[in-house]
């Protein structure tokens, strides 16, 4: 049951209590409903309270003490009740039908692709699409032949998504907004294994990531970070809840889209990096997940990170911000990370191949300051960093394209020898396949995914 529907039913049930009860308690109970999110248990509790109150002996005696109504009065009351029922059917009926529809999931191919993830062997790909939670879908693809991807199945899920390294389990967001695990060993017939209680004080999911051995699932929202033992995905076990709330600076809302690039494990599985505030990323020691601790919080520009990536050796952490800065932190002493490189204003370069500095500010503003989707990854040898930025064009054209920046990376984390390529594509969210030169672009409509190879 959706929270909005549970809230409506709860408030309606408060109105069903006897008048004398409502005079004393209704205002207080409605205040409680304003402060806490209603759920199925709330509805059942209130329904039981209504029934028990109406069965109370004192209330039944009060009803018997009422004067008997005349036949004409009863007739008028009946006519009034019929009129009110008709008005309710016309005005409330459509809302009830909508709530019933929205309280059950059904597949839809509408909406933009939110997240794309690959299995480690690059044989399977999973994507999410859909603008509404009751119609959001997860689609499993066979990408063995990248020129001809085959759709294998569509199942419930949306927003965040990730696939275990062995390709046997998919973690996504269930209709209820909680993390869900699916068995995809029979890819044409995925089976839901478990729904994990979110354990968050507030905030929707915005990231999920499996550890390199597939035994740990990290789940994050704007109010925290949770670690689950999923070695047996049919019996997930809560390990640790980490307090890493995002702290927005100023009145502007947190500009989060969905994705998995802002929650990543190091290759050895000993460290976890997560977005944790405006211009901040937090590094966690998860060697012993049940006793995970914070190592350090890294500061960048006053802008939220949209993508994070560890180098293969785990000694470097790269981050890309929403408004186009690339940073590299050296983790030789993880408790004291050092910023080794900063490349600002890459969005201007993404828009204008000659470089942002050669373009008048009036031609670029204000669109050069807007957020853009991005993906980041180190090459398998750790000697290069690739960043893919997607953004729609408003000047000088209205086309959309990916811009791929590749820097050579020194062992110190310094960046040099930038190369840039452009690829025209209509997409909403780019993703870099692990250990390969494949880019997956999620379409802004129709739930499609486009694959292309970097030269």
C-alpha cells in the first residue's frame, strides 16, 4: 500500500469514530498523522479502533436513547444519503480508481532510462525505466552480441539498480520504495527473492552497490547508508546502519538524480565511497562490514558529486560533480586523503569543442551552469581516467551528445594529456561498462538503451 493511499484511508477512518470520541481525540490523532508516515499497520489499527469504539456499550446505549425518527424524516434522510452517495461516486470515485491503479505495479515502456548496470563478464545488462513507481520497470538484456542486444525479460523495479558480480542477482527498488533482490539465473523468468526494509529515517533510495565478492549490498539514501549481508540473497541480513546524511548548503534542494556512480566499492572490497554532502564524499572502512567505520570525508567544490570511481589499486578516488568539475584524491594514507588534481569547467568544453574559454559567457550562460549526467571509470591498468558527460544542447544547436574526456593518470593522481571525443546520441544517463570501452546510453523516452564503443 502506497503511503499516500494509507494516509487518505487513515484520515477517512478518523472521521468514522463516534462524535463524542472525535470531540476529544480527533485533533490529536490528526496531528500524529501529520508528523508520521501512515502505512498498512496504521490503517488496520484505526479500523480496529473504529469497530471497537462503535461496539462500546456506552455508545450503544447512547444510540438507543436517541428519539425514534418519523417516517417522513427517514425518507428525507434516505434521499439525502442517495444524493451524497451519487456525488461521492462522481467526485471521489475517480480518485479511488486512481489509487487502486497506483497501488499495484504494472509494466510500462514509457519514460526515460534512469540507471544501467552490467555483469562483470559483460554478458548481461539491466536497465530501469519509468517515470512513476507503479509502472517503473527493470529490463534484463543479453549483450553478448553488443551489436544486437536481446531483451530477455521485464520485471518490477525502478530508480536504482545494480547486478551482482556473478550475474545471478539483481538489486533494484521495489514498488514500495525499498530495496529488492531478484534471482536472474533464469533470465527470462526473474524471481523476487526478498524485499529489504530500508532502515532510513527519510529519503528515497539513490544508490545501490554490490561488493566485489557479491556478499555485501550497500544501499544509500539522503538520510543514511545501510550494509546488508546478501551471501544468501533469499535471506538478507542487516549488518550495519551508517549515519551519513547529506547536508545541503543553502535553501536549494539537493539536485540528485538516480544512479549508482555515487556509491562504489574499491576493487579489494575494503573501502566504500559515498556522496555525503555538498562538495563532500565519505570514505568508509568496510573490511569488517558489521563494524564499518568512517575513514575520512573528502572536500571538493561547493557542488554535489554525481559519479565516483576507485582506481584498480585503490590508491586513487576520482569524482565528477554535477556542474562539471573533475577531482582526483590520493589515498596513500586513507585517513588523510590529499586532493591531487582538479579540472573545473568541463561542461563548457563538452558544449564547445574549442574549449569554454573561447566562447563568450553570454553564449554559454545560463545553460553551461546546469547539471549534467556523468559516468567515470579508470582503465584496467589504472593509467587513464575516462569521464563521459551527457548534456542536451541549447546553443548553437538543439542536438544531444556525449562528450568523453580521457586523461592520463600519474601514480600521484596528477592528470595530463587530455583527449576529447564527441558522440551524437539522444540519451538521459551514460554508463561505462566495467573494464571495457563500452558506453551505454539510456534513452530519454521509450526505455531504450544504446551501446557504442570508444575508439
